[in-house]
C-alpha cells in the first residue's frame, strides 16, 4: 500500500492559466519559474503548477504561492528570478508585487474582509462545497443548530426580532421587505395556529441560488424556519419547492428526517417545550405560484391564483391563519445573524441594504456561476473582476437583473453600487439575484420579446390588465421584430405598460412591462432601427435579416449549398453561388460553413 | 508522512450542475483509483455547489502536508491523475486548480 516515503514539496508556485492570464503569457512565465528553480537547485522543494482561472482577472499575469497564500499580480518574466530567490529560497515575499487589495472586500469596511484577498463573502453559501449536505453531523460541527439552541434557551421572541431589526436583513426573494417587520407583524396576531412558509419556488429563469442552497446546505433553512416558528408562535412550517428540483427535494427530505431523529425538529426541541415540524409541498410548474398568495392557494389545494392584499398573509395567510413567508436565501442568513449578532451583519453592505446577496451570474461572461458578495459591490467589480469580463473578445452591451420582472443596465452605470434602492432608481430590480450579461450580438428587442413571452405564458389569467395587456405587449413586440411596426405603436406600448403596472392584481402583471420600459429607455435606437429602418442591428431577428453571397469572394466550393437545410443555394461548380431569398429560412448554417467569408448578413 | 484515511479528505461537488457535468462518474473514478492504491473510499464525500458552475465537476482535495486545493473540470481521466499525483505523489496537478471563492466565516 505505501509506495515509499515521499518528501512533500515545501512550497508551490501557482501560475494562473485562466484565459486572460494565458493570453498574457502564462506559459512563458511557467517556463521561466521552472528554469529559475533549476538554477537554484530548488526543484525538489518547490513545484511550479499551471492552474485554471484564479479569479484575479484584469490584474494578470497572476502568481500565487502556497501554502502561505501570497498573491502576486502583474508578474513579468523578469520577476521570476526575484520571486524564486527571495520568496521561495529565502522565505520573504516580494512586497512590490504583492496584490494590492484595494478592489477587494476591504474597501467595504468590515473586519473579516481583509482576509486572503477574496472578492466574495459567503454567509448564505457558507457551507456549500464544504460539508456533505446529507450528513447532519457535518452541519452541527460548523455551528449548526447552535443558533436555535441559543434562541430557545436565552432569547425571547422580542429579542430575536430586535436582533433581526439591528441586522437590517431585507427579504431576499426580490421585494426587499424588512424581515424583522414581517415576523413582528405575524407575531403580534393573536391566534393559536400560525404557519411558517419557505418560498423555494424560484421561478425566475436564470436564478438558481435557492436550489444550490437547498442542495448544499438544507439544514440552514430548517434551523431558520424553527427559529422563525418560535419567534412568531408557529408550530408547523412548510417548504414550498418547485417539483423541477428533485435533488434539492431529496436532500431536504433526508435533512428533515435526520433533524427529527436528533430531536431538532418535532416535539419538545432541546427539552424546552417548543415544538416545530416541517413538511414539504411541491409546486407544479407555475411561475405565478412564487407570488405569496398564489403559493398559499397552491398549498391549500386550490388553483394557484393571487388574491388582493390586504389582508396580508401575516394577518390571514395559509388556511386563513397568520403566516410568515420568507425566501430560502433570507432564511439561510438567520442562523449567522443569531450567532454573530445583528450588529456584525449590519457592518456589511450599504446604508439601505445590509449583508450579502447571492447572484447567479450568467450569459456572455467568462466565469459564470453563483457568487455571493456584500451589498455595495459594483456591477463593474462583479462583471470584470469576479466574472472575468466578456468572453470571446466581444463588447459589453448591458446586464439584465431581476429576471422577467427586471430591466437592463448599460455600461454607463457599471459603477453603481448594488443595492435594492440603486437598482430601482435605474429602472430595474434586485429580484432574486439573476444577472444576465449581454454583449454586442444580443438584440434588445429579441431579449424583451423573450421575457414577455415568458410572462404571458405564466400569467394566471385572473385579472384583465395582465391577461390582456401582456398578450397585447407581446403582439407589439412580434410586430417590431418582424419589421411591421409603426411609430404610433410605441405610445400604445407605453399606455398598456402603465395600465398593467397600476392595475394588475399581483407583481407578475405589474412587472411584466419592466423589460419593455427599460429597453425602450436605454436602447431607443435599436427600437427605431427595427421600426423605421426595418433592420435588426444585432442580426438576431430573423425576419429582418438577409443572407447574401458575395460574388467576388465566392469560389463555388458548394459547401454552403450542401449544408443548407432547405436547398436555397444554387450554383455551378467553381462559380459564385446564389441564395434564393424566398426559400431562405435565415438559419445561418451557410454563414457558419463558409471558409472564405463570402456570405454577408445584412 | 502517513496515508491513513484521517489525513485525506476529498470533496466532490454534487449539486445539480456538478452531476450534469459528470460528477457521478468523477466520484466513481476517484474511489476506483483510490482502491487501486489500497486506499479506502471513506475519504471521499459529496458536497454542494461551490458556485464555479463554469468549471464543474469540481473536486477539493485535502491531504495533510499539502495545501488544500480546488480542482475544476475534473473528468474521469483528470480524476485518476489527481489521485495518483496529488494524493499519492504529493504534487499538484497542472491546468485544473481554481481558487477558493471566499473566506470561510465558520472555520
């Protein structure tokens, strides 16, 4: 079994090989370090390694030394010798090259930020990727259920509310309502029966932070729900989770069973007389059931349709009892706020938005994934530092936040500090945290059509503004995208949008117009191109795009003709070919196939 | 330097994104390769998503005496290389290392 005693390396020189650093000469740097090690007879005590992206894009070439975690940025080949002799051999870092962490968390002024030059700060995702979510002992080993124990043994419901108020936590589902207030309103209702609901419906396309939290750390939500139950006076909680999340459902079921087994859920928790249990209810594929009153109807076995508010669920909710509904991410913050205190949490973030936010960063970005950053981080830091910038060398066009209820933000506003208020001022919303990056190849009309199509599909149909208005807006977008619209249509779009915002029964209808209003505001020129010029500048809208073969470039190889799925291309061998515009379906296969750049898209 | 199971811990990201990228095959490849070197599969555990969805499957390797490292894009071949090079030969594997995304507020 043992293969002889192997002397481990004392240090490791990590040369970042991410796309940006690779382009900046990472391989040459790697070779230079290797040579210097050989020169210093140090190849047995240090290993040079090329890595994937270390996440310091825009500061490359990057070199990281382990195990002491020193990060060097803007490293040139000439620096290799100094790093080896001074740091590796003699043990003292080369200070002039050490990463200047001005753009990391430290500028947001809280204690733990200065550690390790990291750009993210994980509170919600604190255990994801670190513990096995199917082993309750691993959760317990990392402060798990300590908050529940503290609350039950040492705190009154009023004290829990006070701690939450100090923390400034706002609902992470998108509306940003103060969590302490929601719990307090529900607590104040006098009723023997009350409920806690966790909203895990997560309907926004492009949002999956709730899924990842439940798959990676389900107990954080269960513990928080029990704390919420104690605070408002409930003994039963439901997790309403969309059926399209089978793995999250499975891990939740395992977690609930294990918590019950340990007496952390069920009767007489910790022997304090407080009882709380949790059950799961599955959604059935309706976006509208993420809206709290429709969600409640769904749990009650009724059709998922919203109801007018007031009365709010805190007064009359599930089965007409006082109910507090909170989002997965809101819950996941609770145990840490109890354990570290609301004041610690409030040091993170901005004046109006405390704590961190998890974003699902996707689209035309190099490093797409889930990130958790303090509120107040700028869009530029997220997109260019953490995200690594736009891939394929394209130009940034806009970033869409808040899913189908949100709007677009242009390059002009990239230095906006992200918080609830700032995003609203720009005409978008925080939403659940979806962040979709778009580049020059994305058509704003096309994107808007996509979101409208989604909202129209998901409309429950109960109120006329949404049912009829949404459909009308979509029809107008179709008209614009196919070059059939007129200038007067813009005013109609504005009028319908206004009506939907004012008169829809719920936020689905109320926010359906947001993508239209936002893109109209910031990309009016694109709309004009479609309406007046009958052209799609990004060449996405198929009806407005034509493919032509350039006769002076085409050598008649016939590859495009063979690729064409509708036989729209004809021509003699070695003579310029021609595309039949009537037959062409604008699929773009010929354009992709041509090796002579002989196909023009106009 | 002992290779007892207590000094090795390998975490394979098994969120939906990881599984979609092939994490189950990666997990099996690791346990198979460990067994080939006489090591127990008890040291391998599944974990949730670390957020670097672009680079799934991800595997974190903790071996005493070595820095703890996150590997990304770990397909079956890379998984076996990691066991051989990192766990047995105590050297890091090229082209796959990514950084921990954030400080650990608990541990």
